[in-house]
C-alpha cells in the first residue's frame, strides 16, 4: 500500500523509510536510522500484490558498552607472567 505503519507511540516516523523510492518495484525493504534500544521488537513486513505475504523479523538492539577499565595484576618484570584484566558495565 506504499506506506509504513509505525505503531502507536513508537517514535519511528522520522527514522524509517523505504530503501527504494517505489516499493511496488518488488523491493519493500525499509531502513531504520539512528537505532535505539527502544526499537527492540518484532517487525512485520506485509506485502500485497495479487496475494498477501507476511514475514516477521525480531530485532534486538543492545546498548553500546561503556568504555572498559583495564589494569595489570602482578609485577611487570621481563620474562615473568602477568594477568591483564578488563571490565565494562
């Protein structure tokens, strides 16, 4: 039907668009810009020509990890072993 149904209160109106200008030319792919954690969910593609075809895709958007904190355990001596530890929230 040449339109995207954004759902209620999704905030996607300004961030979703068809990849091709004319989806009737057999490509109804969409592009989601500026992904956010709140965009996680099930998306449904419903294409109608002579018949209706429906496909669902589950999208999971994870948060970018915080910068890691790294440190060495043990004395740094040439030829000895140390443990390098990193942690990120």
